[in-house]
């Protein structure tokens, strides 16, 4: 087997990695906004749920979360009579999304609180409801501020997908390990996948830049 | 049985939890050692990257920028496997623990380099000019004027990366390092009870990161804001 023969199984693995990254990033994005806005909610119940979620997922290791969801959750489910056995893909997407969502929530909260207080006051003076003020005044100004951090988190998440191979999910790292076991040609295999991950990260960075241009369009239009 | 300590599966969950706590704490000790070793590697490598990246010659700075970017954008797990297998292939046999510390250091050096750069750039330009006017050599300016003022600024950021490193140490379990998560996994594999050990690891991690970030904040508060006193 020469290195060219590795490319087919590796590209299959890469496709799994891409899907894993896309779905967990989307889940993480939704959770970021939910928990980030929840943390500054005026309702104490929502606020405490958001704070507990953020602290637990930021304070523990991703691999611990992944193992907990994959190994411990089914047993916990069985104890209360529920079938909570997750297939590796679901467990992987859930753990990655929950983890990156907690980091994203702090970005969202920070960006919302960085919007000048006068903007809140102006919205109130114009008789906007709190919800309208958030959606039409605050978020359009806060989202551009979040983008650089979101870009870093997306790359972070892409790198973290490699950990999903440890719960026997057939991603790029998993395929590489299989090929290595079979051929013992570790240098070639790992060099190839290091560059594949690097390539994916570069593409992802470019896509996040594009997204940043889209959400900051109104800033250029105004000036 | 692990580290010569055995667990108690016959007297309920609580007795089991209490019996495995000392074993998990042994794992926690390994986690701390690996974090500190990895942090030390990252501190040194990061400074090297920071200096090379700001080199005047493009022949030095561009490759340094590319390599740092590569280290930052590739997964720790893959870097770890790479070092573990490839170093062995070329005849460098390191204990798993050292390979792990090296991988953590490589991964975080790229982040550290950015922190150093920000800290150095935050020192007012007038300081460098004053040092120049006082006829200090470049090396002396760096070690006696720039660094003492840059260090207090970067301590919180460096501390946060130490906390991040702690959370990445479980990855080292794949190369047989007996850190806390690996210990919990082995206990789970042998007793078929994953909930208790894995949840305890989660709890211990929360405690660990809480304590570590409090220490980082205390150090930050106690550092002089205008620069370290020399001697």
C-alpha cells in the first residue's frame, strides 16, 4: 500500500469529520445564543439554568463530557427506566455542541453587554418592548463583535471533533488509527491527516470571514 | 485494583464512591503534573515562537508564522499520536507522560506566542526609546525594561491557558497516561459502573478549574500594575 491508497478511506473519514463539525457547530451556535441571552435574563430561573450550564460545560473537560454522555448516560437512563443509549454520532454531536455552546454563550453575553447603554435607553425611549430592543437594536450591533471569537471557536470545535474517534466514531482520526494498525506506517498517515485537518481549518476560517462580512454589511452601508 | 488500592462494590454507591476517591485523587495528581509539564513546555516554546515571528527577516518570521498556525489549527489528539508513533519510529523513545507533555506544549505554544506578543506590544513605545537613549543594549532593554512590564499584563491570559491545558490532559489517556479520566474509565471497565467514577471526575474537574481560576485571579490582583520590581 502506498500513501495514495490511504486517501480513499481517509477522505471518507474526513467527510464524517466535516459533518460532525457542521452539526455540532450549528448546535453550539443555537446554545450560545440561548444561554448567552439567558444569562442576562431578568427571570432568575432562566438565569440560573444558563449559569449552571455554562459553568459545568466550561469547567469540565470535553473528553469527560463525551465519555459521560456515551458510557454513563445509558446506565443513568436505565436506572430511571428510559433508553438513553446514544449512537456515537449523536453522542459526539451532543457533547461537542454542548461544550462549544458554553464557550459561545460567554462570547454572546460579553458582546451584548458591550453595546452602549445609550442604545438600550434610546430603544426604551422609542417605546420598543424588551424583545424588540434585543432583536432590532442590540443584536444587530452585538453580532459583528462576536464574529472573531466565533471564528476561533469554530476552529476549536473542528479540532475537538478528533476526540469523537475515542468513542469509536469513524471520523478522520479513527480512519487514520485503523490504517496505522494495519500498515504500521504511522509517519505517512499522521502527516497526511495533520495536513487534512489544517486544510479544513483554513477553509473554515475563510468561511467564517465570509460570514463576518455578511453580518457586518449594514455597518458599511450606513457610513 | 489500581495503584495498589482496591474498591468496594458490595456496600452501595456511596461506599463505592468513597472507596474510589483516593484512586481518582492519584489520577488527579498525574493530571496536575502533566498540566504543569505541558505548561512549562508551552511557556518556553511560545516565547521562542513569539521572538521568531517578530524577527526582522522574512526568511525567519514567515516560516515561524506558518508553523505556529499549523500547530494551532491541528487537533491535539493527532499531534499526540504523531509524536508518540513518529518519535518512536525515528528512534527517540520517550515515556508516554513526556510525549504527552510535549504535545500539550506544542499545541499551546502557538496560543502563548500570541499572548507574549500582545504583552510586549502593550509596553509603551517611549520605554524602548528611553532605554535606547540611556544606551542600553537590545538584549538588556528586552530583559530589564520590556519583560518586567510585559509579564504582569500577560499573567491572567497565561493562567487561563493553564486552566485550558488541565482540561486537555484527559486526551493523554490515549497513550496510556494514567490521568484522572483514564483511571475512572478503568474503574468503569472493571466494575461496569461508569456513572459514579465519571461523574466524580466531572465534579473534581469543576472544583479544580474553580480553584485554579481563583488562584490566577489572586495572582493577577497582587501583581504590580506598573511592572515587576527589579530585585
